[in-house]
């Protein structure tokens, strides 16, 4: 297992994408999103995804430079057709436009169709928080969760995310799938030949499994049982039905080699300009007070601290920026092969002396 500088990994990603024909601006967006996921400890949505994206660009199942259509239906409704672009690119441009609109109207809903996997929802929440906007984000995905009581995957893992600026460099970022675990973690476990924990998934026969490959043929279990299944349905309605994208089992999987149809993933964002509701200083003061009081709640035995969502991400990011990002041998080999394929040298790992 090698350890790499985040700047080296980002440069590698950008060069591979540019050699595939992606323009400089969009390649920087994708690389930033992928490597930031690794920095923040979400390796399942990080640079390990680059190979499948590159493959789908190469076989023209995803448009490398989409002609994204941004349609302002009203001052607070933005409809987006992603032209089968990569979700990172489509969502970045949609959020950027949505931020402009929200600063005028106070609140904007963004419905996106004809997109693809967009990485971590937290990335887009952070973009909004940098502009002192709150953000709620949703996306659907290929079938991964069986409806409660079923054994076949039907809903996507359908993440829900929230972002709230705090007045300092660490916003509150809540990013969770409606499954007990993100399907990307199971994909990464299968790639690395690792087992998965009890309670994560069932196989195609509806039986509990620790085998990542069997889990991918079966179903991830919903978060909180029937409650998670209900949330997955709600996300499907917002991202699939309301946006005009595919929904449920009709969302295609870019990992399926025999598939020819576009994935047509749907996303949905809500942006809120806090200054249209109250003074920023008052919001930050009240929010910091809430967090301070929360941290003073008596702790259970063995707990050292109470953290708010987003703190762990920042600590991982700070640590990995200093000490490097660890890449598993299987992902290293995949990326080296990708570099050879697209004439980009995969960076050398850093040594302990360089840290």
C-alpha cells in the first residue's frame, strides 16, 4: 500500500481526463472532487472511481464535454439537463448557477436529469457553504436497496446530504446514504477482495452475506429497516420523478459492461441564502452556541468527545494533507495501468522521510 500527495493524485486525474478530451475546467472539477473524497476519508468515492469513468468516456457511454442546459423556470426553480455528462461536472455547474439565483431570491430548487454518478454529495454542500448558503442535496443511483420486505434491489442507495456554514472553516456536513452502508464501499471491498461486515447486505436469495461480490448481486440493506426504505422512496420521487430522470430499476449502472443505455441519474438540490432569513452574524452565533452546548452533554463510558458532522472530515483532511493518502495495492495497479493507457505517469509514493 503506497502513500501519495493529494496534489500529485489530483494532477494525475486531471491529465488522464484531459487526455480523454475533457476540457481543463471540467477536469479540474472532477479531480478536485475525487481527491477531496480521499482526503476526507471517503475512499469509496475517491480516485478509485477514475478508471470506470475513463472507461465510460472512452466507449462514449458518458459525454466527456456535455452541453449542459440550465433553464430558469422561475426565480427560484432551476431545471438542468446534463446531456449525459459526468455528475460531478453537471452538478458543479448547476450549483454554481443555483448559488447566483439563491442570492437573489433567497431559495432555489434545482432538478437535474440526464446525469451520472456525482461522487460525494458533501462536495456540493461545501460549495454552497463557502458562499454562506445552506444546501440540501439528493441523488438517485442504480438499484441497490430492496424495498422493505423484498429481496431484489429496486431503489438506489439514494444519499441525502445537508450543509450549513458555521462561520469558520468547517461547515456542518451531513452526508448519508439511505442504505446501511454506501454501495461504493461494497464495490471497493469487492475490488480489494475483502469481506463486508454483518448486517450490510443480502445475497440474490435474500440471505445475509459477508461476501462483497454476492452482495453486489443481491441488495444492500436499508438504513433503519423500513424507515430507510421509505426515505429511499422519497429521494427517488424528488430525483427521478420530479426531475424527469430515470427512477428505481430504470437507472442504469455504469459498471454493467453489457449496458448500452445512458444511466440518466437524477439529482435534486435546495439552496437557502441564510441572509434572506436572518443576519449571518446572528445565525453563526446561535449555531455555535448550539454546537457548544451539544458538546457539553454528559458522555457515555468510553466516549472522549461529542463531534458534529463534518469535524471528522476536517481532521482526516488535515492529517492526509500532511501525511499523504494511502492507496490500496489493487487500486494502485488499476491506476498505473490507466496511466499507461492514457500516457500519464502515475506518481511515485512518498516515503516516511518526505512526510
